[in-house]
């Protein structure tokens, strides 16, 4: 009974907005991970190639970057809830378009549209940060990361669909499943409670267009006034976004085409990746809360380099070990960063900071996917992975010598 009481107290903050976000994330991630399993191969089936995969990713992240600053501005001015709900409904339309796309050009247009609708990202991130107690941020964000990888059966479902119906028809069915899932999620998110006491009146989308220049000015100004450790933290994650997105989308292509891993073996490998993340998420979150954010983050950067090099020169067994290292590294990095960011940034400008940093992160993700696609298609299939492995070294150096824990944490 004492153990149950302790667990109840430990996770007592999972209620209200945090609980709704957790439930909707599970629905989104379990379903969206089904078509993602073979996403690059789906694009190739629509007439594309690895470089086209990079072009689509680049265009998508560039679009996502453009809406982050207005999204952050709206989150602080009009609140978090309304924008999140409206745009979640809109996202479902784009997944339907993915399912019926006759070629990669239509898929690309739908992807750009989807990333415009993701203007709500800073609002949702700010809502979660607002709703999580400072002393529970490591655990709270680790739970979110845990949920991001709860989709253990999803790759297996994708593999079954591909084997049963063929890769292209199977993925069309998968995208229809995600369409329905987002409609359900949008309905559930209407139960979110606003976390800002005072919000501006009027339509937030009209306000976004009208105040676009002002939103950019205020968001960049807010970022420039942050502490130097926060800016160095931002710099390390900017490099991370370029490096990771330069190679991650091509893991499947390299595994199937170069390492000659079978399609269903790839699905099993992705399921293993999810298991690793699930098993490591909560322990990593507790470590980050107990021992601080900086040291675990430095350890995460240290794992990326051997993991990527091992994958390039490995086989199915070494790839499994590489995915173990990558899974732990991604969980720790993506838990430590939002926890540190929330520690550094005051609530009233958290939306603008998230929006401005997301802008730069997505620009670099866009450049990473474009350059990775070019290198993979026209230079060397190994090059994106090896260059990415090298780029994680400056992330480690910046974190070790320039990022420091704040003396007091923002609420």
C-alpha cells in the first residue's frame, strides 16, 4: 500500500490538461507511426526518389518554420486552447489527402498544408509547460517522450498492411486510419482548459495575419533577452536538428538498400526502437529531475556518434545496438531540453520563445533534409550519417562548457 501511495503522489500531476494531452498523444502517435514506418518508400512508390524525399521534407520544415513565430505570438496573446483545437481538426484533412495522393507532387502540397496548420505547435507546447509543476518537469517531459514511442505495434501493423495489400495500398489504408484518429483527437482537445488568465479578444487566425510583422519582432526580441546559458542551449539544439534530420529519414532506405535488411525485419527493428524508448523514458526523466538537466544531456550527445557510425558499417545485429543507443539519446535530449527551457523562460513569454526557437529549429531541419537527400542520392549513401555523427561533437562541447543549470526555476 505504501508503494501505491508513493506512485499516486509521484504521478498526481497527470490530470486535466496533462491527462488530455497524454491521451490524445497516444492516439496520434500510435496511428501516425503506422504510415511513417515506410514513409520514404511510399514517396518512391508515388514516383519520387531519395532526393525527392529530402525535397518534400525540406519544404515541409521550411513551412513549419514560418508559422512558428506567429504561432508563439498567438499562444501568448490569444491563449493556447482555441488555436490548438481548430488546427487539430484541420490536420485531419491533410492525412486524407495523403491517402489519396496520385503522385509525390500532390503529397508534397498536402504536406506543406499540414505544416501550415501546425501553427498550433507553440500553443500546445506552452500549454503543457504551463500545466506541469517545475519540480516535475523532467518526469513530465519524459512521459511525453515515452508516449512518442508507445507505438510498439505500429511498425508491425505497417508491415502486415504492406505484406497483405502491397506497400502503396497498405500505406493508403494507414493514412485513412490516421485521418479518423485526428478527428477523435480534435474532439477530445476541446476539453483543454486555458492556462493564460488574460487573453486578447477576437479571432486568433485574423490576428496572426494582421500582427505577423509584430509577432516576429517581439519573438526574436524575447529570444535575444534570454540568458547566455539559454542561448547556448538553443545553439546546441539548432545543430542537433540539422544533424539528425539530415540522416534520420534515410535510415530505412540505407537499411533496405545498402544493408539489405528485409522489409519486415525493418518493421521489427522499428518496434525494437519503440521498446527501447518506452523502457528508458521514465528512468531518464527521474534522473533529469534528480541530478539536473545538463549532465544527462551531455551524455545523450555522446551516444549519437558511435550509434550512427555503427549503423553505417553494421548489419541487423549492430543496427539493433545502434537503435538502442539512439533511442536512449533521443529520449534524454528531448526530455532535458524542454525541461531546461521551461526552467529558464518566464511563463508570459514562453509561447514567443518556443515559437522563435522552433522557427530556427525547423529551418535547420529543412536544410538538413535537403542536404541529406542530395548527399544520399548524388554523392554517397554513407555521407549523411557520417557527417551527422561528427556534428554531434560541437553539441557536446557547447553543453559541457556553456550551458549551466539556472539558480532558480521559472514556474
